[in-house]
C-alpha cells in the first residue's frame, strides 16, 4: 500500500524521509534500487548502477517489448555518452547517420562548421532496437528485469522503500526510481505536482504503405509542407512511408487513431489520402508541456518522462531521459556505496531540472513556429534569416543536441561544468577510459595524484593530451568538475564530488 506519510505536500528538504511507525517488522532489503520502467531511461540507469555493483531490479509493466517500429534520433550528447560506456560500436550498425542540422522548428539550415564533438551527427534508429540494446546492456552487467510487473504502491521509511506490485507481492529496496513515463504511477503515488500546459494541438503519426507513385508524393509534400510544417510522408523503403499529419482535434492519447483518421486528415491537408493502407503502427501525440515540481522525495526519485514531458519537435525526449540517467546513476550508486558527499544526490535535481526547463521552453518556441497563423509565420521567416548567422545556428544546434549544457559549479573557466569532448590521449581516446563509470583525473603536469580516492577516480598522467589547460577532473558523466594544477585545490574538489578519501 502507498504510505499515508508520502503526501502531496512533500517534506521541506529533499533528503527528508518519513519515519517508520515501528522498525520491528521491517523486512530485509531485497535490492539496493528498484526502477519502475524499462524504457531507455530505466535501462540506462540500471546499467549505470550496475557499474558500481548496485543490486538493481527493473520492473516493466508491459509483458513484451514494443513491436512498432518508430524511428528515434540519438543526438550528439547521447552519442558521446554511449561512447563513454563502450556502447556506440554496438549501436551504430543499427542506425542511420544524418547531418546534425535543421532540427530547430524544422528550419532547413546546414550543420554549423566545427561542432565541438567527435560525434557531430544524428543517429536515426528504431525505438525497439535502442530499447533492446540498452536492456541487454543492463542485463549483461547484472541487472534483473521483470516484465509484466507493475508498481501498485509503496511506502518509505528511514532505511528503505517497500514496493507493492500489482499482484500483491512486496519487495524492499534502499531506493525507488520512477522511470515509468508521462503517466508515471510512481510520481502520482509520490504526490509530486506536474504543472504545465495541456495539449492544444494533436498530431497523427504512423508507418504505412501508399498507393501512388513516389514522384507524386514528393511533389505534393513539397507543395503542402511550405505552410503545414507538421506534415510529411517520408519513404522507409519497401513501400513503407512515415506519415505525419495534424489531427482534427485533441483526443485521449490512450486511444490510438484509426487508418480512417489518417485518410480524412490527409485529404483535409493535402487534398488526397495518397492511397494509404496496411499500417504497421498508428499513434497520436500532443504538445502538452509539464515539469515535475520535484525530482526527489526522500528515497524515491523521478527520471525521464516521469519528470518532464514536452512536444517531440527537435527529437529531444529520449535523449533528455537517457542524460538524466547518466547524471543520476553514479550519484545514487555513491550514496548506496557509502562514499557520497552529503549533498551529492541533491545535485541531481539541481542540475537536471534547469536542463528540462530549457528543453520545455525551446519546444514551446518551436511549436509556435509551426503554426500556420500569420504572426508565428512572420517570426519563423525572421528566425530563418537570423539562422544564416553561424553564431545563431550554432547556438540553437548546441541547445537541441545538449552539448551546450553547463552545470553551475561556481566561478571558473568556461570549460568548468561543461562536458569534455572525446580528445586524443596517449592510450587512444579519452572516452575509452570512462567505460567503468568512474571519475578521471587527466593530468598534463604529471605531478598530481588522486591519493585516497583511487578506488573511485582513475588517473592518467599524459603531457601530450589535447587540452589547453594543465589538468581536469572529470565526473563519471564526463563533466569537468575541476581545472588547475594545485594538489590541495584538487583534493578539495575530490572531496566535494567523491567524498572522503579511503583509509
């Protein structure tokens, strides 16, 4: 049952948890972390925790993986994170690379020159494939995944969380993380508010066959898409097309659209239904925009769509969730392993909630630019002109692809708080040294040491590293936590991010 102590008015501090009425009958811990939801966010979080030997159970309410073949895009920052964990080579053969440009409001602009990444492209990949690969990765590392298991309730106390499943089974863990999507059961039971705007415009999307020649389709799409930016027919091969068209009205997205809905809307927008038939899958999505008021209440946390939803324009949703998992994983593991500084877990919300706020704002802006009304169309034309300036185009691409993120680590050089690109080092490449999910001191002076933090932080002394600063301390998520060349200053920052030294 859901504890009465977890209410819609959460404690004033994120680390407060309800005190148990009695600890005498408290069950032993079955796991360190239970994750609700085995989508990309949940699977990635499970894998990150397993890198630190955290006992993880992932509960997925669906009995089988999704069968429909929706194409999603991995942006630059997500590709970097996959490379950091040695996953990119496994993923690349299943996707198709395309230039990292033209994302913002579908305004067709070229890729800015010299993007600061070794992975400056978009990887289009079927959603079931990326979900399967990430789940396999988590299982290979030792995570348990149980399908057909839904969270029905939970209660938390000073030492853990008791999770009740829909079949009545009760499991106990130190922490529970809701990665269970926009309609998150965990978030609702936790009583965390999800303010924002409901959907104003729905869009139909699916994959199906067509009954007219490709040349005719291409001509009509060119004609219509000049004014209707939420419209396309894109060939996948073998007669299959991805079809996107505005819906007639806002509806309950729990009820999938019919092929007849697509035909009617195609006729309304384009004057023809293109002879569509034999759909592989049909769906609708809206432009609802919501952000959880809190990402953590005691021992229960939220990540991915459970914490934020927004229109899919720009393709940021899956990427935002996976990046949540990378930020949270090592911090939660540190808490469980016992070396986390007191406020480390609080930095998850402090860092990731503003990122989500920015994504919500840029998708709101993009949605306005898709309107067919004269005002938004005038703004769109003006922005199209402004994006001819490289600085504007670059800023928007770095925003969409998340390589422009800078966490607030205090005063310091511009690189502080940013992710470090994959640079050449004497052992090959930087990201190849981050596969184990540990911190890394990259030391060009060859004078520094990680001392008592060597069980958590690796050290590479390399005067040839392609850096224009003496040394950097990287967190497990690849963000620069310190820059300098002084041992005492380094020790202070090691303590800040990695706790007390061993021994």
